[in-house]
């Protein structure tokens, strides 16, 4: 098996970063659950609102990709490598689905994505360096907060928007599985101040990305 140098790994991570933040560059492995459903009419206000919510979800997936990729540089995770790679693959699906839905709604993904990617990559790398149980702890807590956001968005999206609901429901299912995977693998319970900081940063991100 080939051993990659640090330079090789950095090049690989740079390529992943570009594919994550460049609009339309990421292709999903699974077809979007919205494909079989018909587009239902929305008012202009509803369309703008749903586009803002899906822009938030897209940026959340950008952050998830960065978190996993940052961990890949520093964490060992030998016993759950396959599960982590599977989770990262599903996050790529979510990224592609959200981007497609935002564009269908006549809007654009966030211009702030490179910033959030960089911040999340740093968090992932730091968590991985702190040890695998803490790395998994960040995954578990991140996915828990993502599930909470998705539940709120499901309640906020008009019931007639079947396409968006289908995407959010599948994402919620996948994210809950990722959280359980991390917990089962030995994720540490993060200290309350770190959880509160993650919640605060999430609120800052959602407020900014909804509009930009």
C-alpha cells in the first residue's frame, strides 16, 4: 500500500476543499430524494424563505465536510475508519442535494462558505489531535445539533413543498445515524462550555448565511 507524504495529503485535502466550496462541483453518490416529486407552487415570500433555509443547510454540510476532512489529517480512528468514510460520503450527498434545491428555488449558496469551511476544518483538526474519543465527541455533538436544526426547518417549510421536505427528512435520518455511530464508537461527552460555544457559533452562522 502506498504511503502518502504530508505534501500529498495536503494536496488531496486542498482538492476536497475546492470541490466542497466551489458551486456545483460536488456530485452526490445517491440521487436526490426530491427527484420523483413534483414542484409545487410557492409564493415569492415562501420561495425566498425556503431558499434561505436550504442555504443554511448547505453551509452546514460544508462545515460537516470540513470537520471530517480536518479530522482525517490528525485523528487515527482505526476502528471506525470505514464508518467515518461512509458518513463523509453521505454528507457529500447532502451537500449536492442542498445546492441543487437552492438553485431550483432561484437562489444561490452562501458567499461565506470558504470562511465557514476554514473555521470548521480547524476545529476538526484540533479535535482529532486531542484524541479519537474527543474527535468522535465533536461528531456526535455536531450531528445532534444538526438534527435539531433539521427538525426546526421541517416544521418551518410549507407542507406543500414536498421536494424540500423529502431532502430534509432523508438528511435527518442520515445525520441521526452518524450521531449514533459516533456514540457507539466511544465518543466522549463534550464539556458544557464547548457545547454552548458550538450552539452560539451555529446561531451566528445561520443568521449570516440565511441572507448572504
